[in-house]
């Protein structure tokens, strides 16, 4: 732990966010103590574990902004042939998603002349399934449609999610998202 400059109420934690948030930060944000938090999960890859997201939702005192790194998922996990994905990449997705149900959201089974094949779902279908999971499994009351964030070539790099128990926070996030969807 280290203080930032003259600010006595700012603490910097070093380490894996998946451990530090659960062990050091979230316990300070108890609903019963009237303590609230806004958690920004801004990874470069699919590395925040589902346990962190689900814990925030179940605590009912933490709102989150989360970047779902769809470009990383597409490059390393969500391939046309799911059987050719490296096991360590599939494990990363499992940790991010929380279980293996990501596969049912990422692939549709289609019948062909000689049997069935798995066909990759759209990014929007995968993201919609994660949005539903934030509500149904993590227990967030409000999860507006995520905002697709694009690179200079127009490709979606990640989807920005907001999840909350608070209607006011939700209204603010929806207003901001709506503004940027029009831009």
C-alpha cells in the first residue's frame, strides 16, 4: 500500500486485480456499512475473473464499468473451429465467463447433410449472453446495452459494460451511452 502525494484517502494496491479486489478492496465496500464503490475493470485482455464481477454484483454495493475485450476473444478463443482453440485460451475464457457456458453462447449447432456442425455466433450474440449473465448470475439489477468501442478502422475492440444495483447510476450510464451511440 502506498499513499498518493498529499492525498491521504488514496491508496494504490499492487498485484493481480483478481486477488486484490476480492481480498483488500471489496471488503471495504459493505452494503450494511453504507459504503459504496465504483469499480473500473479496464483490462487489455480477457483477464478479470468472473468471481470478481459476480462478487461485486452480489455485494449490492458496487457498480462496475467493464471492458469486454471482444477483439482478444475473437483472436484467441472464438474461432470458427472451436476444437482448434488452445486449451489455455479456452481456460482464460472460462475464468472470464465463470464457467463453460460461454461455448453455448458462442456457437450454434446447425444440421448439415452429413450431420451437425458448430457455427460461430455473432459478437453481438456473445455480448448479449454476457449481459444476461451479469443480470441473472451476478445479480446486477441494471445492465444497459453495452457500448461498442471501435478502433480507427471502425472495428469493435471491446464492449463497454455498466452494471449496477442503483437506478440513478443506471440512468447516468444510459444517458452517456446514448450520447456516444449517436456520435
